[in-house]
C-alpha cells in the first residue's frame, strides 16, 4: 500500500448528498455480494449513482475504501458489558469478532492491513484493558492479546476458506488420499465450526487462567 493512510488524513467536509458513511456502506455491500476482486472505484461510483470525481473527493484510492470497509465491520462487534469476569468478557469479544468476520468473509483476506481505524482500535483497547485488569502485565499482556486475536482471525480465515471452492477441492483431495492422510480425512475439515471454535477458545482461556495462578 503506497501513500498516506486514510486514517492519517483529516476528514474532508461532506459534499452534497454523498457522504463518507454512505460510500463505506455501499462498499461493504459490494464486497459482500461480489468480493474484493470486483471492487473498483468506477464500479463503486456507479453503484452510488455518482461520478468518479465526486467519489475521489472523499476517498483517494481503493486502499482507502478497503481500510474504511474493514473498520466498519469491526464496528459491528459489540463491546461486552463490564459485568462479569475477564474471561467472560474476553470470550464474548472473541465470539462477536469471529461472527463479524464470518458475516463478511472478504475481511479474512485483508487482516494483514494496518488496523488503525477507530473501531478496530477501540476493540483492541478493550481486549488489552480486560487482560490488564485480570493481572496480565509486562510481556504477558501482549502475548495474551496476540494469542486471542490470532486465534480469532486464524479460525475465521480457515472456516471461510473451507467453505469456498478451495475448501471443497481440499475435501475431495483428502477423500482421494485418505490412506496417506487418514486422520485429516476423518477430522480435518468436516466438523462443527462453532463447537470447534468454542472448545479451542476454552483451551486458550484455561491456559491463560492457569498462568495467572
């Protein structure tokens, strides 16, 4: 990604009836329907029934649009209520985060982008604050946060891939090669993703709780 991030530029004054919020909402809808490969500035302008020049008044590049759309998805993740212990809050955040990513599978291909938007940062701040309140400090705090965040993003990415055409091809390959990969053929991809996620999350949280003593 070249150039200055959209998050580091001042927000421009809204012009006529086209607003940044409307652009982002339409971009998310386009991405949901057709995926990242079909997102272009011209196509987005057409869906908004406006000209490219007007669109460029608000966003300079496709990267701007992707960063804004990804942060909008983070905004769908509710912050857990302060009641309850750190484990319950961390689990609730993780489950809601995963659900948001799976509602918009295109997001899993963008998770290597800088998470500088206000929605992503506020959820990350909540996670860090929850873990810090639990007693994680120094090197343990980022390690605990990374463990949870990478588990969420990794599991959502694996599920999204398993449910697209590449996942179907892999399942067929494993069936054909089940003598070479018997355990994978039996258990690798055909399982209840919700149950698997919840169980893996419990493993992580159990280990973290033991670390706290």
